[in-house]
C-alpha cells in the first residue's frame, strides 16, 4: 500500500514537471554558459577561423545593442526608484555617495593588508607578456548611444527629486510607462540572447590563449586576486544575510547569471540589466534594486579595488621598488576612490584611469605602466565578475542601511 502511494506521488510529480519546466530547471543561464565554456575549450580548435570571427562579431553587435539601450534602462529604473522613495529621496541619494566611497576605500585597504605579507616574500613575480593571437570580428556595426549613462543617471535623479519635492503625481504615469518598456526590453529582448552574447567572447578568449597564459604565467597572482576579492564579498554577504550560510548561497545563486556575464564579456555595464533582475530577488524593496544597481554600476567597482593594487604592488616588488609605506598607499587610495567616479565599465577601462595615479604616486616607469595595463586586461574577467558581484552585494548593504536609518517598516514591492 505504501509503495502504491509512493508511486502515485512520483507519477503526479512527473506529470506536473512539463518538458518546459525541466528545460528551465537544467538549462538556466549559469549552466548553459558553463556548458558553452567547456564546449569551446574542448572543441574550439576544430572550429574554423571564419566561424570564430562571425561569432565574435555577433557578440560585439549584441553588446552594442545592450549598451545602446542602457541609458533608457538606467533612466527609467532610477526615475521609478527615486519617485517611489517620496520624501526620503534626497536623504537616500546623499547617503549613497559616501557609502560608495567607504566601500571602495575599505576594498583598497583590505587588499593591501592581506597581500602585503605575501608579496613582500617575493614568491610572486611578474614577467614580460608573450605576444598573443588577436581575433578580429568579421564585421562590426557600431551603435552609439543617444545619451551617455551618466547623463541618464543624473537626469533621472534630478527629475525624480523635483517630482517628489513638488509633491505631484504627474510623473507617475510616464515613469510607469517607461519602466514597463525597460522591463520588456530587459526580459524579452536582452535576457533571451545572453548565451549568444557570451559565446563570442568565450571563443575570443580560447583563440587568443588568454586562459592558458594566465594559468601558465600568473596563476598565483590571479589566485590571490580571486580568493581575496570573492572571499571579502562572500564574508560581507554572509553577515548581511544574518550569518545564515543557506541564505548567503541563495543570494549568490541569484547573482550568478550576472557574474558570469561579467566574467565572459568583461563589461560590468553589459551585466547591469541582469544584475538588476538578480538584485530584485535578493532585496525586499524591488525599487531600491532598480535604483541602486544602475546608479552605482560604474563608480562602485569593488573587484578593481583588489585587482589593480595587487597587480601594481606585485610589479613594484618585481621591478625592485621598495614596498609603499602606509602614508604612500593612503594617498593612492584617496586618488583611487576619486578615480572610481571617472571609471567606465568596459574591458580595461579601470586600468587606464589608474595609469597616471601609479605614475605620480609610485613613480611607475613606462614599461611598468604598459605591464600593469596588459596584465589587468588578462585579469579583467575575474576583476569584472567580482565587480558585478560587488554590485549585488552593495545593493543588499544599502537596503540594510536604508531600513535601519530611515526606519522603513513597510517596503513597497513594485516590479
């Protein structure tokens, strides 16, 4: 009798699990992207150069499409988020910037404190880069955004605050209309093409031998960056999740698709739509996710707070420079925190911003500046993926502070 009941339950379960449900369960974005990655590593050499160039061209085009619509997504989500904050909007905006600076500052000093003892031993050395193959796209149709992301962000914040200040509902309907359009673009256009978008960049990395070069020449340094950056953010997320490991892993699982987008596209800007969607699952207030993520995506690059200084410090040791004093590094971090507001979420963008800082503060030679830029590009997948992880973690941190200091007991749940 018990066996019959068990079989009946299994039959009901199988009946409810449609083919579509099974596919969604086992072919979701993280597993699909990892499957593409493994397939390219195994069969990449047997694919013709023409196919690789076409795949890379398609990925670049899809990236341009995402970047083209990003200002609309940023403007609509930030405006909708600001309007939902009502009387608290000014306080929230004024709280956001100092918190971003504090988070970046803490990241810089965590990397210094934990890596100094390791790098001073000299076990990590930087050698010259071997020349690599270069995969060019078969074609490229560049789409230039009508407005820049920072203009869209500032405009949305200003308009939203003015709308709340004059206490009118005039902007509610236009804001909701734009928000619906942005959600449609995000869920119906961008999300379905993400695997194809990532594929071309995986093929590029395989063809250029980037992964093999990292493993052969810089495995130890890359490991230090990855372990420290991810370990730091996991620790913060653990405490933000009430020291509950299960909740921490669930929140990271929600962020995993956007982290993988950052890993393979090397663009935190391209991962913004997916990060917003993931953060909405991790936050109580979905409007905060739509505001905080696009508002901080370029100026809160926490992964770079680990990758850039660690590479720079390793170069100083390798080139015979003395290890910087606490005072020198403090000056570096002040400049670095300010430079974050000028950074762009594009491959190698952060390293270029930091070149004059390394030159002026630490006296880097042209050879060292070239080396740090080239090595950062190699490390960019890990740095960008941890940047994206940091975006999701920061959204959780901001909501905790928002609830604590502004005493929001009843949070809205708008999608």
